[in-house]
C-alpha cells in the first residue's frame, strides 16, 4: 500500500529502528525472495545449541527477531567480507531475489565500492536491460557520537553521483518504515542512509504494511521568508533552527529531502518560488555534494525566483574529528543555521 | 560419442568466432576492445558441457568462449561486438559484457575478479530457493591475487554454496607472468585454505576438464559445497587485440603451447578413437564457418541503437528529466 509522504500526528509511537524491523518482517512475510544478510545481523551465529540466539540483532537492532521468525536460510550472518557479501547480494538480486544487506557504516563503502559501482549500478545498463538488481543496502551515517573518522561520515554524495543507484535518507520512524518497504520492492539498487542519532527517536507509525514513494520530499514546516532544505538528521537541526528564527520574526519553510537520488527538485523550486531564498543544510562534506547539487539545480532552473544568493551549511572539507570539541564544530548545528540565515536577511 | 562431438563443435566455434570477430574489428574499424581466448577453448567447452542450461555462469573480460559454451547465440554476440541494437546487450555492453540471461550467462565482466561474488550470489539464490542449480565463475590467474576471490571462496565454503571456481591459468595477467605475481606454483593449492577441493587439470585437454567439472558439479548439486579448479592453459594471442605478446614472452614458448593446441589434437582423437569420420568433421567445420559468417551479416544488418537508448536501462524506474539534464542543457 502506497501512502503519501506526510507526518502522522497520532497513532502508535515506534522508534526508527523498530519501524524498520516491522518493515522487514512485513516484507519477508509477503515475499519469499526477500532475505537479509550482513555482519552480526543475528549475532552469535550458529550458537543456538549453547543457548545463544539473536545476540545482536545487528548493531542498530533493526534485524532483531528475524532469525527466529524466518530461519538461518533467510537471515544470514556474514564474515567481515563486504566485497563478497555485497557482491553475492548483487548476484542473487540479478537472478530474482530481493536481498536486504547491511553495510555497517557508510565509511565501509570503500571496502566494497567495486561491487556497488561496477556491478550493482551498471548491470542493468551494460547488459542492455536483461537483468536488474533489486538490492537494498542499509548503511549508517552521521557524526556527533565520538566514533572517529572511519565510523562517522555522511558521504552519500559518493553514491548519489553514480548512475544506476538510488539513495534515500529517512528522517523519522514513519519515513524509515515506508522507504524501507519501497526500497525492498523497488527493482533498482537502493541505498538507505540511517543517521545514528535517529535510531532511537520515536514517531507515529501505522501498523499496516505501507510504502512511501522514492523521489519525493516532504514539507516539514510551512513558512514564507526562506526555504531551508535538510537531509536526514539535519532536518531536525533545520526544524530547531526554524523555532529559534521564529522568535526573531523570521518565517522559515523546512523541506525534508528524504530522497537524494532521484531528487524532488520540483518541491524545492515550488518552495523557493514562494520564499525567494534558499539554504541547504547537509552533514556531508561540501565539494560535489548534495548541498552544491541542490543549489546548482535551483540556480539553473529557477534563477529568476531567487532574491539572494543561496547558501549552504555543511561539514567542512575535512575528515570527521574525534575530540568532542572539534566534532561539535564539524557537524552543522542550529546556531550555525540561524546565524547564516540572519546574516542573509539582514544583508 | 555425441558429447565428444559437442565438445569439438564448441571448441571449433569458439576458435573461429574469435578469429573472425578479431578480423572484423580491424577490417570494419570497430571502436572497441576484444580479448581473444584462442588457445583456451578446451576449458570453456569442457566446463560448460558439464552444466545444464539453467545453471549460472559469470565470466571475465576474455569471455567469448564461456558465452559460446553456455549457449549464447553467436548472432547476438557478433552484433554486440559491432555495437548494434540486435546485440545480446542491445549494443550497450560490448565484447567485455556479453550476457544472455535466458541461458544463465549472467555476464562477462571487465573488472578482474569482480564477477566472482556474483556467482556466489546466484548459487546462494539456488540454495535458498532449493532450485538445485549450480553457478560457475570463470576467472584468470590474475584474479587469484584479488582479495574478492579469497573472500568469495571463504563465503562459499562456510555456506556450502553450489559454486565452482574455475581459474583459467593462462600464465599471464596482461603482460605479468604468473610465476612472478602468484606466490604459489599451483593456484589450486590455495583451495586448502578454504576447506574445499582444489583440482589441477590440463586445460588443453577438454575431456580432462569435462570430467573434473562434472565431479565438481555433482558435488555442488549434492550439497557438498564449492570446488576450485585450476586449468593450466595458454592464450595464443596478446592480452587484447593489438597487443603483441612477443614483447613479453618468447616465440619458442608460444610454439610449445601451439604443439598441444587442443583443437587439432582433439580432432585427431575423434578420428582415431572417437568414431568420427573425416567427412563428418569437415562438414561440421564448414557449417560452423558459415554460421559465423552469417553472424557477421546479421550484425551488419542490425541498426545502431537509437539515441533514446542512451538514457534507457539505467534504472527500472527514474524521472526522465533527471537522466538527461546535462544533455538538454547542451542542446
């Protein structure tokens, strides 16, 4: 069932990771070609005779309970061999399966980039459309928790750049469940970027099995002075900034991008046609990134709509630092968003 | 007897296809790379004869033999090399990516080692769904130094996947000799490290290859897991069409390997011990030649892909205006 991208205001509260857990269970129940694999998806694999089962349910807990429900054939712990298991998922997907694979952190994309770039992305095209790759790759992004340079990046722009790959970044439990459901049933490879800071946050989530359209953004707050675009957890930063700006009499519209490839440029242009101003907040590094991509599209297609030069608030062009004092400088925060916007409007 | 003739038909088709396709690339000034497998025919023919049509196969940049062995239509292959829309991949892949999903040929692959885990994935599907299919992954000696092979062997071993790893050791990774780049004399010995049988087979002897592959296939179908086969073989041409191999290997080495060319050798075997007659083989060879000449005609008659094909098949489903943004702003 396809639902609209909105923000449910009532119902049942679920955490982001619980909502994903529900989506995967519903998908596996309705379609036997869906299976899950990754590192520590189950945890203590094969130790059931010792009384261990489901020790981890993966590091983000979205796979908890799957092993007991669906068994070892469809819920597979893998060795730490990203090239082999991502490659195997691509191979299985090309012959009719719908694998859901976890790459523990997006930083690890470096380990298996060949499989993503040369096989997942290109198979359909270079085989003349004979085979598709309905693969779902779940990965984690986000700094701000002190995990250092190799477990904290948000470098989804690397993947957005690749023709043949779709990329989504849910921002709450409702969108996490719906976009996972769509990704699994999508006939193209879809990468889902889950921000660490969202996993335990609750929002209202319908119990039904539902899908949300990939490629559509959501207006999370209506406003008239400026369009603020957020990605993943940065949408929450944008909403916080908008609250603060309201006290200064500045009325900001917040767009929650949700889908990075394809991208809903129309919704951004529609908002900019109303506000005439644009700021993009992105936790990724600035060069060749989502923020510059969005701004270039708006400038190219809607130059006459703009009253002012658009701005971007992003991470710096550096790796993610460890020390809390530096990491807090690295991640865009509401104060930086507020000062950027105030500077623009006082210009 | 029939399978002996099948092996010869397959080897002879591969040889002639490579010869004629190579000539066409030059004569027709086709823009493209071609990696000839001449000399290695016994491996492709022997392994593929041990497979059913619905078994899976992944291949390499040197993949024409594997495709022919698996039953891909040579018309579609030739048209693909010509870059025509009637090609196996609608002209969008080229020699290095020929695939035909109808016969389980999941594709040749241009990245050394990259297709190996894909075969594991196809085998994993067979295992999860209980279809009794097997998957074969062909690769060269060069790929055995890629990490992804070792990861894939480990994965196949712990999950007992119905997959057969076939290393065509033709002694050279591009120009780099395997006795320089591989740390072990018999690559098959590396299989021990992954608890699977590692067989060394004479890659110039199609029957030896066939027997070895047949055992590996039945092991895989019986649920006993993967096998690693190293076929010692030789490519008679350079790494790619235009590469002169005498820049990095001696003509006496080539001569020694040509003395054991599997095709004339097997022809003699068929006549002396296989019950074939000269007329029968002559007719077969003539028919194969004609088929390949017809494949060239087929390719030439097929049109080039229309401009719309540029943006087709990137995704199953994607907003069109986001595929052609650059193109429309150029126009």
